[in-house]
């Protein structure tokens, strides 16, 4: 069972990874549906 600090580290890493994905296309505007699909793809391990 992960500790609270380990869980926080994983959450921060996920947020950082998602920021890097968004920074890849700085001029793109995402719809709520696109954000959901991107986060789903990230969780499944299929994000760009």
C-alpha cells in the first residue's frame, strides 16, 4: 500500500505529464470532451 507521500508524488507526476502534453500544442484550445479523452488516454497509457 503506497504511503501518502508516494500518492502525492504520483499525482504531481501525472499533472506534470499532462502539462507537457498541453505544452506540445500551445495554440490549441481544448473542449471539455477533448480534455476528458486526453486524460483517459493518459490513464490508459496511450496519450501522445
